[in-house]
C-alpha cells in the first residue's frame, strides 16, 4: 500500500510539473490575445488560426526548404506578425467604431477563411516537423524536452514583451492608450500607428507560440481548435485585457487539465477545465481579475 502511495505521489508531482510547463505556453497565447483586446478593444476569435499559419510556415521552411529550426523560427514570427498587421489594416481598422458583435463576426469570418485556405492550399493531412527531442527522466518522472523548451522560450518571450512595454516609448504609448484612448488621442498620439504596432506584436507572439507548439502538435488546418477555445476562456476568466489575470488563469487551467489527465485521461482534463470555467462565470461573470471601468 505504501509503495502504491509513493508511486502515486510521484505521478502527482509529475502531473503538477507538466501542468506548469503547459501553463507557460498557454500564458503566452493569452498574453497576445489580451494585448490586442486591452489596446484595441477587439477580441480576435481567429487568433489560434494565426498560430496555425505560423506552424505551417515552420513546417515548410524546415521540411521543404531545409532550414534549421533555429533559423526558420524568426521567419515564422515575422510572417505571423505581418499577418497580424494585415488583419488589422484590412479587417479591424474599418470596424473600430462598429458594434462589438460586428467585430466578432468579422474575426469569426477570418477564422473560417484561414481554415478553408489552409485546407485548399495544404490539404487535410497531418504533418509534423520530424524533430524528435529526448525525454528528461528524473527518477520515475519523465518530462518532454519540447515542453521544457517551450516553457523557457515562452517565459523569455513574455519578459521581452514586459521590457518592451515598460522601457520603450512605443511600449509606454501602448500602455497609456490601453488605459484611456480618448485622452491619448487628444494629446496628439497617433492611435492608428499604435493599433497597427499592437496587432503586429500580437501576431509576433502568435508566431512564437507556433514555433513552440509545432514541436508538440501535428500541423493540420484545424489544429487551432486544440488550443484556441481554451486560450479564449483563459482570457475571459482572467478578465479580458488583464495581463496578470490571464497569466494566473493560464496556469490554473493548465493544472486542471494536467491533473484531470492524471486521474482519468487528457480529454476529461479539458472537460473539467470547461466545467470550472462555467462555474466561475456564475460566481464572477466579468472574470476573476476584470479591469475596473
């Protein structure tokens, strides 16, 4: 009996650590979505599909054009950053004064367009990068190097965004406009330029996430469904536009998913996470850390 409890404790610890590693990537995704909402006040329903395009970019650069992973990653990040800027310029900018439902429908339409484009252009086959990283064994516990790498890179990316937002003029302008759009525009700040930069930065974060997720997921046109809905729920639970709330909520969701997978299977972990979200919406409809109006 004692031996069984010892093994169970090891598996429990392994699940907790894996939840922390998963939380880093989810927090990176939530940061990009929260950044866009916090500044532009528009929720990109199609955010996960930008990640999907970045994953396809990584696949083709590594598998077709023969670039090493470390050289392909910057190109993928720039590709999705440009896609984010183009999305803002073509779709979001004309709808900034439109009702929120119109904005949601527009980004939802972009979601289906990107999925359909990927289906026609790349087919529905599951593809992978062909990179097999080893597994780190610590006693009876095993951790994927791909998740360790993703966690470290996600933290580095989030720190880079933090220093950009706090140590640069553009970052300060982004934070200022997120707090009071009307006053900043009256003070002569070029809000259109800031919105475009914010969309490109949000796209760059989606591109970084794509570089990390492509090591763990097969690429196909609907891969965004694997992490898109959970990212949106994380942002809502943390309070849309609240960076700290999204960061905390990402790790809460990741631990629920990981521990649910320990007691049953991974699908039940996601079921428990969604159930937790529904319960919390009854208790705190605006999110745990909703911004003050």
